[in-house]
DNA sequence: CGACAATTGTTGTCGTCAACAACAATCTTC
DNA sequence: GAAGATTGTTGTTGACGACAACAATTGTCG
C-alpha cells in the first residue's frame, strides 16, 4: 500500500470537517473530542490545571505554591513530625521534600530540629513568623476556594469533596 | 518574642500528638490534615495522580500516556487539524505538541501533511496502523475507566463528569 | 554483645510537563 | 509592498514524580 497523500475517502466518517482537508479555518470550540468526553481522567486533569493556576495566581503575592502550602499546613497542624511522616502523609517523595523544606527554611517559615529520640530524623516546626504567615496563606487559600465555588457552584464543590474524600 | 527552641506551650492546641515532640512513632494515617481537608484542589490533585498512574499502568503494554492518548483521539475524530488547533483544543503548549507529534510520527501512528492552503501549517492525520492502534488504545482506556468506577463508584463517576463537564 | 538489615535524610539523575522566549517561514492587513 | 500576526520549531527554566545510591543511625536477631 502506498502512503500517498490523497486517501481521505475510506475513512469511517469522522463527523466533522466536510471534504477538503485544512481548507477552512477551524475554531477551537468546534473540534470534537470524541472518546475523550466520558473519560474522567481528562476532565479531572483540565480541572486540576485550572485549580492549580488559580491557586498560584491567588497566592502569588506571598509566593506560595500548592505543594508548599500543603507542607506548611500539615506541619502547622502536627508540629514535631519527621520528614518521612510528612512525605508519606502528603504523598510526596522524601527526596522532593528535602528541597521544599530547604526553601521554606531559608524563608524562615520552618525549622528542622534534630530529634533526640531518633538522631537520624528532624522534628519539623513552624517558626513564629511561619505561624503568622501561614494564617495569611490560609486566608488567601480560602479566597481561592471561593473562586472554585464560583466556577463550579457551591453544591457541586461540596459533592466533589465528598466523592474524593477517600483520596485525602 | 525570642524564637527559642522550647516554645511549645502558647500554641492553639494542634489537636494530635500529645506532649513530647517526636518522642513516639507516628503512623501516617493519624496525622491531621487540618485546613487541607476542605480544599478541593488537594483532593483533586491526589485523585488526578491516582488516575494518571492507573491509566499509565493499564496502557503500559502499548506504551501510551494520557497526553498521547488525548492527541490521538482528537486527531482521529478531526483529521486534518493543524497543530495549533489541536494544541488549543487540548490546552497543550504548541511547543510541547511538537515533541509529542515527533514521537507519534516516529511510531508511524500519525503523519504531518503539509497543508496547501496554508504552507506554514501541517494537517494532522492518523496513519492506517494508527487507526487500528487507536481502536486498541480505546479498549484499554475503557478498561481504565472501569477501574475508576471501581474506585469511586459508578454513580459518583458520572456525577464527577457532570460537575466537570465545563472543563472539557 | 556484634553483625546485618532497615530507616532517615540527603544528593543526584532521568523523564514528564507547563510556561516562556526567540526564530524562520509564511500569511494577513493596510 | 511593508508591517504585523500566525505557525511550527528549538531551547531554557522550574515544578514535580520516580529511582538509585549513599552516610549516619537505629532496630533486630543470632
């Protein structure tokens, strides 16, 4: 079979785009997604990107990204945790957490205290400025959460949280 | 206020982990997430990671990742699209799409045909083997989707798709 | 007790992905 | 026809997940 350029006839009718290929401008919103609609993963991925971007935008003034926020929140609620414990709880590689904590420690938000019980591990604590900063971050995060509500609706947001409660 | 090491008293009761910091082993499932619970972004992120991994695992035999699958699906449903159109529709950077298509073209699943109408752009088509391969990918993707159903429940999956329909 | 396995933090590499910036070729617009 | 926009491409940067290796330390078990 030769792979010549003009074999646009035996295809099982792809629904859109009549006749002449690429002869006409196509707006992005008239392109069919076919099997993609109905895939939970695709919708979740697009939604996650949107949420992520809104979070970053909303917290840009304080320069805190979602992962950093999750680390600070967990340490704030459970002071004294080891890096392993935080990593496991948040599903972060402990290798990755090292860099995250390096950054947060440089910014004086977190401190690593050598544990006396297990001299391999560090007990993680918020600094005093870290605690006040986290309070501010939480206010901004709540604002971001309101954006989510505006986007998908208050009831839908709550249903979403219920459905995905098992993954937290 | 001095930031000395022994200031664990004036904190507003972090709920868990009584008394002596880091003196006791802590299981990951007894660590409180505090403000993280109630953040849609956190739950969605964790869920997205789970879905992603299951998709990759389910389609590992054919070596197709989620983004590649989405590209193939859109091209299959809308042959002749330009790279710009595909990128815009899927929310992919056009720079990123270049590499994706390079890979798919090397594997003879997709071909770029120089458009005569606009000689800057390429009309994207599936090859004949690309079409049959995509059919197989779709079967495997459907299997993955069943995994999602098992994980969160059939009804919840459908509610999820409704809630996030606006993002597709 | 002492050798050996496991854990903790760390460093490093690799590959995926989003976000930009710059560029040549080509189209559009005036 | 000149100026500006678009398309594909190349390259860089940074966040992130996955892995592998390592030193220091702890746990275990003979």
